[in-house]
């Protein structure tokens, strides 16, 4: 995906494009078929942090939002100046990763990766528009936005945790604990994981006063779930 962004230099994107790009309909059908064959799922768990743990989650979430917004601010400026090359993006990512690593640990890299993915998608859409292959429902293209509410300017709380920096402690089919390594947090969750799974990057979001954990999983792969022999009385 990053190959598209590498076309940026000086005044914009070069005329060269990859051959035999499918039409939007073909691409959509291919995507549907891939999803049918995929063994990946996303499980949504409701989190119930106590007051102290919730304050810690807010602190982590605000740090993630600041990191995303600072990455985006510098990349947007470089883009509008025609300077957002692959090397420039890597330079910005490394700069802010090291700036936030002390607070977020290796998870700072997950925010940078997700931000880079958003820019990759934006450049791909620019290529499709140049080739007149942009899906008709997309009328306006804008660079990735900021993690904040446009009306209130409040930052969006969105925490990203690398797949090896958390684990789950189920205590029954419908509840358990999620442990965030590096933050000393062990938070009760409600929700069901129906498969033996390998987990992906964890997303924790705060929506309308409630906390949710989104756990991408790969079914049929050796899980990273730790059973501690807990019982409901320990909730």
C-alpha cells in the first residue's frame, strides 16, 4: 500500500499507476469473497473499570489522541506543501513514536501504524480518482482527520494496544478480565468469546459514557488466553 504514497514528490502524484486495477464493483466482489473465506472476527466486550482504572484509561486515551493528532498535523502540512514522501512519513512516525514511547510504551507504534494506514488508503483513493475509477458515492477526498469532535473539539478516546501487550482472563463463558501489560490494569469485561483464538491489536473506545474493547481474533489458531482459576465471587 505504501507504494502509492511513494509517488508523492514536489507538486503531487506521478502519472504512473499499477496495471489492471479492478473496477470498484470487481474490487467490492473480491472483498466480499475474501471475507467469506476469512477466519478472522472481531469480538466486542463491554468493560467495567472502577473509578481509578477509568481515570487511567482516560489518561492513556488522551495520550493516544494527542499522538494521532500531532502525527496528522505534521503529515497534513507536508502533504499540502507537496512534501509528504514515504521517507518524510517514516521520519514523522519515528519522531513522535520516541516522543510518546515513555507514556504509551510500544503501543505508540500501533497509533503510528494505524495513522499510516489511513494515509495509505487516502493515497489509494487519489490514484483511483486520477484513473477515473473512484466509486460514485465518493464525491470528496480529504486527508485523514483528527481524533476530536468537530463541534466540541473534545478529543476522541481511542486506545490501541499491541497484540502481545494484553491478555484475557475468562472466568465464565460471558465474563472475565482483560489485563493491559505495562499499565498495571486489570479490568472486568462482559461478553462472550466463542472460539479458540489468536488475538490481534486491541482497540479500546469510549462511547456515550461506556467503555468497549474490540478484540480482533483469528479462529482456529493457538490462543493467548490465560486462565487463572478465578470464580464469580472474585468479581
